C-alpha cells in the first residue's frame, strides 16, 4: 500500500484521524512514521498539542504497520495503551515513530516515540498491546 492509500484507509477506519488531519509519512510491516499537523482541533489552551490528539496519533500509528503487514485487512484491536507525556509538543506538527516490538500469534506489542516537528527531544512515549480479534457484530 502507498502512503496515500494508508492515509485514506486510516481516515476511513478512524474518522477522528481524518478530522485531525493525521497523515502517513512512511510505513513498513514493523515501523511507520505519521504526522499530526497543527490545527485548532489538536491544540489545547496554551498552544500545544493536546493529550487526546497525541493518544489518537499513537493509536493510529500502531495500526499502520499492521495494515501494511496484512495488505489492509488487519482485524487487530487495541487492548491497552499507556502514554507518558514528557514535555509540551509545541504548536508545530507532531511526528510519531512506531515500532512493532513483538508480533505474537494472538497479540502485538508496540511502542511509539513522538516529538514536535523541529524538536530533538521526545514529547511523549507510548507502549501498547493489541489483540487479534474479528470485528464485533
């Protein structure tokens, strides 16, 4: 899948990703980089990216390598997501770099490092577990 196809799939599958303007920069079966552009929807008072926007970015970022690995047919669901906010992200875009740490038979474990565009130090670190399960209903 191209980054354009992945961006469209992410925005279709998670409409919040579309509302926030999240885009796929690069992707493979174990890694990806996504970007959250600055917008009124993603900024909190004080002019920095909000926690909910960063959590959405992280969750969607983890889904992208899974989509690549399955050709867009991933049925994995988030089971746990833990985020540590390390410093304000600022009011520029935010980059999320995801790495799938473990592909198990029934679960996936991943981590995401985020940083404001132009910043060297990370603004957040995320770990997450996902379970392979069919969609409900």
